[in-house]
């Protein structure tokens, strides 16, 4: 995939949209110092190139009754492509898993699982995760509190 050229104005646009995706073209153009038409064109180009993948509402998991975040380290029996693909396909089906990373080191995957309570995690573990073929071990760690959470990427100058 070819590298997409992002200049300082594009970075400003991305910075504004990361903090306020509802910013109007007029607001955005005023902040970044462009007239509305070229600003809108840049946003469309960032969307078309895939730099902007979409727009979402960031929801407070506590306020909707999902206070528990569990980080589960998964070790597979074998790290062959078929087993890795099977695991990746399975986690796509389970909404409780909100993040999944293929890792280096002792564990193969790191999952962030969000549930309403310990009983819900136990049910998820017993009914889904432990039943997945090829899982050798699961190590769960419960988050006591969240110190920082950000969807914003550090897109400042590329220096």
C-alpha cells in the first residue's frame, strides 16, 4: 500500500476531528486556516485514502452498565497460520471483546473484554473463550481503574 502524504494542514484537520468529529466544515476551516471548499476537499481525500476510517460516538462504559474491563492474555497450542486465523475469526464474532492484539513474547494475543460483572465474565470465559479449539492457556487481569483512555493518535509533526 503506498504511503499517503500528510502535510501540516492535514495533521491539523485530523487533530481537530479527533477531538470533535462533529466540527462543521466552517469551524474546521477557521481553525486550520483554509477556506471551506479546500478544507472539505482535504477531509474527503483523507476519508477516500482511508486515513479517516470512520466516525464513531465514544461511549462511557460505566454509564451504560459495563464497568468491568478484563485483559486476557491468550496462548495458543500452536502458532500456525490456520490456528491464528481461527482465533482471529472467533474474536470478531464476540462483542464482549473490544480490542484484540496479536503479540510477541510469551502470549499470542492480548484481549480487552468489557462486561457488566464478574458473573458475565465467567459466563463469557466458560461458554466462549475456553471452548475455542487451540487455546492452551488464558490469563486474566482485572482493571481496577482507568488512568488514561484516548482514541486520539499523536499526530503532531512527523519530526
